[in-house]
C-alpha cells in the first residue's frame, strides 16, 4: 500500500514542553526530517511529567486531507534527561479530544527511535476515515511515576492509505509518497 511521510508543520494545541534548546517554537525543534533521521542535540525540546504540562501536539495532516488512511505510524526520537520518563503517542482532534496508543515507550540514556502504529483511530476507536484527518494533530504525552524529563528531537508521522477520496482538496501531501 502507498504511504505518505508527514512532517510537523506548526505548534499544536498542546504546548506542554518545559523548555526548548533554542527559539520559541517547539515544532522547529522536532521537524528534522521526513523519516527517522534527526540532529540529536542540535535542536530538541524538554518534556516533563504530566503534572508539569507534559503533552505536546503538532499538526502534520493538513496536506493529507482527502486520503483514506488505513494506519498511521507515529515516530519520535528522544532520550532520558532525568528520571524514568514514559511516553505515549496518540492524536488530538479539533475538539480537543485525545486518543492514545496502548503501551508505554521508554527512552534510553542516548537518543533512540520510538514508534507506534495505530490501525484504528484511538479517539473514535473505529477504523480511520478521511474525515478523521481534518484538524488532527500528532501527540506525545509524558508520564512517569516520579519526576522525569525527556529530550525529544524528532516527531513525525507516516500514513498508509488505500485511495484518495474527493473532498474538494486541491493540494498534494507534504514531503513524499512511496508505493
């Protein structure tokens, strides 16, 4: 099945980072590439436990509207800064509803790639539809049993789709398509 690589395009509704390595826009710290390469400590954001805000989200589906998704894989690259952080991936919709993938992802002491593939929309608990992509943001949530901080240097998504549906969309997806 064909896929589309999707980059983060702006800061989303949830901006729970503790600090940025530079600048004031979080998405610029995590938009390094269309795949899984990253710039390590050149740009990153620090994400603290949920008590400190610990949720970040980024729109990356704006140019994918009109496609009929079958699955979406969320990718992040991160490492432990302090404590034992646990990360969950998911999505938020335009109404602010959150759906998370099952299971926790644990960063290492050095940067490691973490991925979760979602074959159903975790917000609706149903199969993905083209309409689900409107206003959708990829989300990373930090949780921990004790205080912890993780450094995140990449967030992206890859969507597998079956067909393109006609919903009046006149633009093509950002980045690349592969079959």
